[in-house]
């Protein structure tokens, strides 16, 4: 379990940090930046390996029927969203590479069409699908608790991995757009909804995170993502003039 969690969190962190490094953009192979090759062929197999390790660890535990579903059903749903995430990553890969060779004219039809795929479509497919895969793993683990006391150091390491994963997820959204009319608010709302759903499930079912390492990881991840989002808004707010601050607040709470 801990190996799989560390793999996906470290790889996600490296992928996000390397994405905006000029050196990675300048290193080109077959007219495509090296960082894009890594994002489409290098990182996804490693993330898949981490997920497999997590799933194998969960299903090998004894079953305690708390939620009414079979493992096969929930795993099938998870595979669907995992495939959707990779499709979104593939769309982003192609459209991002194409954008490098299009004329720098935002009014050109080919630019606008390509940005449909390079922009919200691919980003929403990847980020939302990834969040749902994590949530599905949480649900899968509910019926497979651990019955031994995990060492404190192990739990701390799981929390650190979750925070690292959340930082990487929040940072990836920061790179793509601002809050207003962008990716922040809908993704923040989804993370908050998943966080509330899981918190309510654990509270009303009298479950304990010490028995659910995957859920402990995602709990730290959700808090980390929301913290990154909120801090980002405070940073933006602090740099605005008084007049623009009022406009910022109005847009922040507008529908």
C-alpha cells in the first residue's frame, strides 16, 4: 500500500514541477519536448503500477461488508475513469504539441479549435477523472479495513504522501487558469463535495482512519488541494487594488 501511494504521489509531484521548467521544454525529441513524452509515455505507466499495488493490497484484505457493492463492480467503474483520464492526457498531449507550431494568433480558427482540446476539455477529463479514481479507491477500501495498528511513522508517511499529491494536484490547476471562469471553482467544489461525502461516511458509520490507509491518504490530499486553492486566492487578493478587490470578492461568490 505505502509503496503504491508513494509512487503516485512522487510521480505526480515530479510531473507537475517539471511541466513548467524551460530546460524540459527546450529538450526536444522528434520535434516534441521531452517533458511531453514523459507525460504521455513515462509517467502514466508508473502511476498505473502504483494503482495496481494499491488495489492488490486492498482486495487481499478480509472483507467486512459495510457498503453494498461487489469489488468487481467498483473496480470496473474505477477502470472506466482511469481510461477517461488517460484519454484526456492523450488529447492534451496532441493539442499542446500542435499549439507549438500554430501561428500565434488567438483569433485564428485553427488556434481556437485546438484550444478547445488543449484547454478545459482535456484538463477537466484528467483532473476530474483522477479525483474520482481516488474516491473509488476510498470506497473500495471501506469494505477492506486493516485489523492491525499501523505504526505512527507509517501513518505520518501516508499523510505526507497525501499532502504531496494534493499540492501537485492544486499546482496543476494553478498552472492552467485563474479562478474566474477557469478551473478553480468547479474543481474546488468537487474536491469539497468528495471531502464532505467521505467525512460524513466515516462519521455516521463510526469508522476510523487508522484502519483505512488509502482513505487517510486521500483525506490529506483533499485538505492539501483545498488549502492550495484558498491560499492562492489570498495571494491574488493581496496584490489587487482596493477597487479590484471588491470586484474579486463579487466574482468569487457569483454563480
